[in-house]
C-alpha cells in the first residue's frame, strides 16, 4: 500500500530527543481550519519535546491546501472516500494497520468519534483532542448522557436549564449552543457533536484547547470526572511564549490567503483604526444580514477589512466592491481569505468582528483584541429571523473604537485575558505543565 506524503518545510533546529526512544504520534484532524489549526499547533509542541508526529489530511483537501509555514511535522494524505486517487485510497483503519509496528500513539479530533476506538484496536494509546471550550463540551456531554433533555426547557422561574454541576447553573436557554437550542434545524450536526461522547471514555487522555484560568471551576469539575488536560491556547509561539523557533504561523491553510495585499493595506492605516471582520470558513450570513453589515461598515468611522469567501461574494450588495475603490487609501478592503494572526496582531487593527468560533476567540484573547460578536454558526448559518441592523453594528463598533467608559472597561478586560493566556503556556503555566505531563505519560507507556 502506498500513501501520499509531504513535509512542511522542516525547521533547521532539531528538537531535543529522548535517549533510546522513538515515539510516533499520528494526528488526525477534521478537515476544517478551526480544527486543523489547534491540533497542528499542539503537534508542534510535541515535536519540540522529541516526539515524532505525522499529521494526516484527507486527500480530498490536497488541491486547496496551502503549506504556508515552516514546521518539522510530516504531513500525509489519506482517503476519506471523496477522492479519485487510486494509489492514495487508504482508510484510517488501513493506514493504522500499515503503520502498526511504528505508531505508538494516536491523537484524534473529537469530531471523528470512531478514531480512538480504531486506534485502540491496533494496539495504540488514544487521545481525543477537543477544539472547543470546556463549557460547550460539557453541555454536549450532559445532553448525550440525558442529564439535559431536548428540546431544552427551563427548570425554574429564572430560565435556568441546569442545576448541576453548580458552575453550569448560571446558563439560561439562550446561552446554549445553537445545535442544542434548535434540535430540528441541523439534526445531522447535532448527531455529530453529541456522538463524540459515544466512546470518548476509551481514550486514555482528553485534551482541551483552553486554559485552566479561563474556565477554572468547570475545568476542576471535569478533572474530577475524567483524565483531562487543558493545553491551550494553541496559537503559534511567536504570539505567546516565543519558545519555538520559526513558529510564526500554523503551517496549513485550506484557503490561499491574500497576505501581501492585506499587510500592504494595513500598513497604510493609523494604529487601532481598523476593524477586522471574518466569520471563518463555514459560517454563512443571509442576504439581509450581509446588506445590513455592509451598511454598518459604510456608516462607521473606522476603516475595515472584511473576509468574504468566494462562495459568499454573490451576497454582497450591488456595486459594494466598486464603491470601495482600488487604492490603498480606500476606507475598506474586502478579501477572500487572510492570514488571520498577522492581521489580528497588526498595529492598525483595533477590533475583531467574529462569529466566535473557539479558535478565533482564543486568538483574540491572546492578542488583546476587542471583540464584537456578530454571527453564530448554527443560528445564522442561513440567517432569516434575526437581523442586526447596520445602525446597531455601527454603534457597537464605535463604542469599542472610540473609547468612553465602556470602551475602557473592554480594553482593561482584554489586557487581563491576554496576560492570563500567555502565563498559561509560559514556563510554569498550567497548560505548559499539562503538555509536559502528557509527553511524560506517553514516554512511560511506550518504553
């Protein structure tokens, strides 16, 4: 059997190797940017500790995949049933059999609910990586267990849904994830997010892309239930502890970023004068909301950079792009994709309008960005009922960008979260300790 393999430009620096050990970790992520990024970044931490990592990508994504950064991680392509390359038609089970003698550890994305089980069948130790927050994971778990009944109902006059665990009792009906709040809208997605807990206890470790200080009470509660570790925020080292050489980006992108155009345009703008608008690779606004968002961006005093995927461009108001103009002095720039971390860390960017996908949220927290929430993936995937007006969008952004008491409070909170995120992954931090403990456990099991 053969497989397609590719190495992401290995770094010149060799990781410190453990004597007499050849630990090989297979990492398989759901092929969506918000899942690939954190798992790839965590994989870099493992290679820095001396472990060998192979990152598996479905062959169907190869045409759109961009290798954009240096890394010592080997990438291999496997079949997911949606490719036409005969030589590469290896299923995950066949691939694991192929590597049976050399692979000792499997790290699977939570959304691939059968992978840890398949890994265990092949004599490997399995770990499940959750790219979402602990609170969302806990909600899905409680729904799967039947503790939370669907459709959701309040258990008291205050609109609360849960009484136990106590830390979750503050949640009301409107605080729950969209796929749970509206069970009939996306039943397939609901099955997927709940299905992750059908055999998660078979995994030896549960790894979460968050940090203890961010969700402390819930992390403590979950730690008493399972063998879980927080290992985030998983963003490139240059934006946090700067301990991994050449780690300036994630390394893989499913879309080609217009990096040069973005940075050239941002360089022409004053500090903290620009709002960055992006709803990730999946979220889709309705045409009414696109119209209102366009109106709000026109009305606000700030400059803006808006990521509109090619598949979404047809929803833009007529002549919107022409109205912006072509030179770097224009008020706004619309691109199909960006190198988000470079944009968020640019001195001219002062606010991030996002759908609050977890990876983007952690990036904003880690970079002290002020966040304006606009789109929720589930409820607004085809937005029809709730439309935020252009005037409201303008008002919210101006509140953040122009200061005042509310803006000052937001900036102070942002600085606090940034410092907390950096401490978590720095020497002696909670996530740093957990990553080292995970590596030590793997070494102990595989000797």
